[in-house]
C-alpha cells in the first residue's frame, strides 16, 4: 500500500486544533506506519508539495498570503478539510469584521498612538497584508469536508482520519462530517 501524504496548516487562529490532533497519542504512532506528514508546523518545509492526499486547514483566512496559500493547497491536494471552527465559520479571527476596513484600524493602532513606531504592518515585509474581512476557508476554495469544533475533540479527529484513510468517501457523509 502507498503511504498517504498528509499535510496540515495553521492560518488565522490559536493552534488549538493542532494541539487536539497531537492529543491522539498512540494513534499517532499507528499513523506513522501509513502516513507521511509532508507539510505542517512539525515538518515546516518552505514550499507546499505536490500530490498531497489530505490537508487539514486550521484557522480562518485573514491575509492576502492566506488566500494565495489556500488556493495553492487546493490545486495540489485531493481532500481539503476545514479543520476547526475558525476554518469552518471564521470564529474568533472574524470578530474583527464588524470594525470595518482594516486600514484605518491598523493606522490607529500602529501609527497614530504616541507610543508606536509609526510603521504599518505589511510595510517592509513586517507581516502579511491583512484583508478587510476574515472569511472561512470554503469562501475562498472548495472544501471537501468540515471538521467543526473549537477545537474538535481528539476522538472526532481520529474518526475522521480513519474514515479518510479508508478511501471510502461516502462514509464521510455518514460520520456527521459534512462534505463541502
């Protein structure tokens, strides 16, 4: 059997979904026999690889860099999963949306206060350029499955991973994990 190529990514969020994934303990040891983790916070390659079987995307889309990254992931991945409430709904990162356009907010925080350096994020590559409205992943790319929770419990992640690795896509629907 060919090894499954698994990727994970953390966009705008708290990393709690990755921590819940790591709570799988012994199951992670079993996964090591059949899965190659080809991208994620643990392996940290600089470029997202081709021919990824499954990618778990944690976090909301908050920047122009995130938009580019998720489009690249979609082009190179068979099954894309919105992993956790931030990826599914925008959740906590989207709480800034009612404040309006991001430019005036950043101007006030980084430039207009006397204790600041007067330099906007995004200038000179200090950070990615934030988009005005934080959005869930499925508003930028097609998502194949949603794994909600803040964070999803380790048992639910294990169930999802087992179903996804079985290759039986119709079972994803029966698990309560809604396909995109």
